[in-house]
């Protein structure tokens, strides 16, 4: 029964870990999508504003105004990529992984003991048990007679 309990604990821990991981990835995807949408609108406005500022009052010319806008785009894209990188797992997910690993380790140990017990009580174990029982029966009074 211990092996079944350990397997249940390991399965529950793995389920919790996967749920927390999916939740984390889902939230991350939603935040990145919303940030991307707002970033797109902001960049459209900033493109127009920056290009008009460079071309108009600063008198940089059309080419340099475009270069400044592209440089700004690269900087904003780098910042957004850094913000969108993966996060570390939360403590509950880490604890669920540890619980799963411990339960699986104990399950392996329990199954190894079960296999060892099966070997001992298998054909060789039964032969040794019968031999010991016959020897013990032979020592008892009236135990020497055999059933036919």
C-alpha cells in the first residue's frame, strides 16, 4: 500500500507543478501580448512624432530623421525583449517538484523491497520454507508421519 500512496503523492505533486507552470506561462503570454499591443500603438505615435521633430525643428533631413527613428525602435525592442524573458518558477512549483521527486524516490525504494520480497517468497523461498517446516515438524512429537 505504501507504494500506491507514494505514487498518488507523486502524481498530485506533478499535477500541481504542471498547473502552476501552465498558469505562469499563461500569465506571461497575456502580459507580453498586452505589452506588445500597447507598445505597437506607442511606437506608431512615437515614430510620427520623432520623425516630425527630427525633420522639422531639428532640421536633420529625411534620411537622418529615419535613422533616428530606427535607432529608437531597436532600443525599445531590446527593452521589451528583456522584459519578456522567462521568469523563475514560484516557490509552490519548486516545492511540488521536490515533493514529486522525493515520492518517486521512495516509490522506487518500496518497489525494490517488494521485488526482493517476491524473490525471497518465490519458488526458491517456498522450497526453503517447506524444508524448514518439515524439519520443524519432524522435531515435534507425532510430526514425523507424512500425509499421503
